[in-house]
């Protein structure tokens, strides 16, 4: 068996087409384009690349991009004040503060300061709580993107054994909520898991997001499984690799995402979709109807 590769760029392009079409339809009705504020603190090279990609996507789709760049020495109070300003600006639909934050800045306090209806990352406790209650509003981007990838291959969820490696607030925990909502039987593994291989060998759907290159070995994969590799790790020679051994997994899985080109493009695509959704939340009742 050789796995079929799930092309995240192709699936993301479909999402972009839908978003672009909806934004054009808004314009034809006299509605303003959605607006996304991206806040970058410091000069971390990886964060700069991620933010640049998000701003480029805005430009491509007709979303108004509001770039805000602050020094790594920015105090917490000043950052929170900037978020308050964006919260109160009715022309801003989405606020994204690029993580991780430098220094001693408190990311939890920053996330909670963003208005839930402008939280296009989907990290606010209100939005995660809505997902847990099966009434999602703005969904965390990477898990939502994974679900779109799985749906693109016709994945079945009801009663399927889904295993998640990693329990982060950004991917692992909301990913579990997404899969539960779809009807899967979900196991979350983490650093205290006693026998990781044994759990992974049960997985019909496997999602790995820990940031450890090659953590999951190819011979651990259940034959015919669908494997989603969220990890992206830069090696000393400059190569980007995932958390899953690609070559060995490819010989056992039915479907597999590549790194790069798998989940990454979907995260940005779902951010754009969330920004459009936030704009709809902020339209007046006449426009929403």
C-alpha cells in the first residue's frame, strides 16, 4: 500500500475561491470588505514569515489588512491597550496576535482580552467553549483546517478510532472537540502517555502535533489509517519535516499529509474564512438577513 497524499495547497485554494466569491458578493451589495488586524511583537523570523503569509492572503482575497508591529520590549499594558483600541474600532472585524509572544508577555491574558467576535484565531475561551458545546462560532484555525482536509477525502467519522498526539490549546485539545463533534471515538495522548506506540497502532485517524521531528515511526501506523501531520520542524540542513516519519508511514497509511504543503496552507485559509465570518457577525441585521 502506498498512501495517497492529501494536497493542502489544492484544498486551501478551494477555500480561497469560496471566500473570494463571498467577498465580491458583499461588495456588490455595498458592504465593506472584511478587515483583519495582524499584531506582530518582536522580530522572531518564523513569526515574521507566518504574518507575512497571512497579510499576503488578505491582499489576494480582498480582505483589508491592518499591519501592526510592536517592539519585543513592548510592556503588557501597552499591548492590552492596543487590543482595546482594535476591539472598539467598528471597522476591524478580526484581531490576530501572532504567537508565541516574546519575553514575559502573558499570552493567556492577551487572548482573553480580544473580543470573542473578533477572535479569528479561535483561541478565546468563549470560542473554545462554544466548540465544546457543539455550537461553534469562530473555530480554531488549524483543527478546522484539518477537518476540511479530512472531509476532502471523504473520511468517515462515526465510530472511527481517532488518536491525537499532543494536547496543546492551539491544536490538540480543540482537535479532539472537532473530532468528537463529528462522531469519532477520540483518544488524546501527551507527554504522560505510558505507551504511545500502542495508542497510535489503534488509530484509524491519526493527528500528530507536537513539534518533534520523526516522533511517530512508520511501523507504528495502522495499515489503512489516515495520517495528518501538523508538525513542522526545520532541520540543521534547512529541510522542513513533520512529526511523522514520512517514508515509512507512506507505505502503511491510506492517506497522508506532506510537510510542507499539507496542514500549513489550511491554517491560513481557515483564518481568512474566520475573518469573513467575523465580518458577517458585524454586519447589521438587514445585511445579515
